């Protein structure tokens, strides 16, 4: 299942390491971070995790949260959330062909 993907982990790591190479969308919601990543960045299984012009939505598993909690915490700190913690993370992805971007949207619940 996509929610356990090393591809998602690798993209999140890329964004954390290279914030100057991505676009952070202004926050409309307090619990969401939306990021545009140039589609020139190599992504394994792109057609699965970043389908062209359609959304893929995944609830990340407890195993994913446990293994990559520190990385997810980094993105949680970018939200306007006032709660000290989250239980669930939804990751929405897409390839926006006209914009030449991969969409990465993290929603912390």
C-alpha cells in the first residue's frame, strides 16, 4: 500500500533537506502543509505515488508514523496547529502536469 512507501519518505526527506528548491503554499488551514516539488525530482514509482492530474490520498500507517515520526514532526511544526500532538497523518499527492510540479499535502489530525 502506498502509505508505507519509501518513495513518500524519500520525497519528505528531499523537502526537508532542500526547502529552497520547493514551493510552500500559504497556509489556509491550521493543520495542513502544502508543498510543490519540481517534477524533475526523481521519484520511485511516480505513477503510483504521484498520479498525473488526479489525487492520491493515503492515511499513513502507525508503522510509518512510528518509523518516521521525527521527520513528520518537522512538518507538523510548519503548521499553525496549537495542539501539541497529532494522531493521524493523511498525505495527498498528485503530479500537476501543466505546472510541472508534484503536489504534496500533509494533513495532521
